[in-house]
């Protein structure tokens, strides 16, 4: 590109004390050459790891095969790598052995109690930033949709009883009561509802 190493570094790291034209020329050349930054060298130079850790709670040991979380984690991975970060997945279940987070990541307690930003998904932890699904209103909307389509005998099928499940059940029961719907008698076997009258509709 006919510029110094320092200018290349500035262009690739998004610094603004170079012209837009130079930045574009350097980035185009880097992409054409298939240049990938050496993260270890970058970390030593900047004293930053450029690494994001994901603690994945997987009680059912479904791994990344869980349809919802695999989509969330894949989107997260694609986005952060595009921004120049590495990503590390930490799971309590490794090689068939259940480990504590501390065994796999000794500094986790120091991490969550530090000034390092921590974000949780569908779980409130230690007053940290959290991204929460609106499970109550979501189920209310779902029941109302079924009702609007003519269904009057509706059952809610769910798995393990988690905080998310409890919120969804609250939305389900509340909306059924508001609509005057009678919830079919059912019992739970192996995590699946079996309707005694065989009248449950999805």
C-alpha cells in the first residue's frame, strides 16, 4: 500500500488519525491477501486479550445441539469475530464429567466480581446487565393467537421447571383465565403432558 507499518496498524484497528481513503486501501489489501491478525501478538502489544468468554449452562447436556441456544451462540460468534475478537466457550459438562466453572476457569469468581462487563441471557445474576425474554407476554400472545384461530381447549407442553418455564406458565394460566378457557386435565410423564381427554391442541 506504500504506507508505514504504523499506518497499516491504525487502519486495521479503526483509529481515526488517518484518511478514510488510506484506511479503505489498507483494508482492501488485507482482505485480498487473506490477512488475519495474530491475536497473541496483538494481546502482547495492547495488553488486552480481545477474547470474550461464554459460560454456557447446559443442564440437559445437549451441547450446542439445543436449537435456540445454538442459534444464539452462533450469531454471537459470527458477530464478535467480525469485530476482531476471539471467543471461548466454557461448559460445565466436559467429556462426560460435570465440572464446576472454577475447575475449568479458576478466575470466574474474580471475573464476575470485577469491573469487567458481564452480560447474562435469560438469567439475572448479581445485578449485572441481562438480556431477558418477555416470557409472560410471549405466552399470552401465543394463547391469544390460538384463541383467535378458533381453538378453545389448549394445553401448554414444557420440559424442566426453570424460572423461564414458570414465567411462561404464569402467562399461560393468566391468559386462559382472562379468556374463560378451561385448562384440560393433564398429568406429566417424562417431561411431556398427556391429556386425559385427548383434546389438547397445539
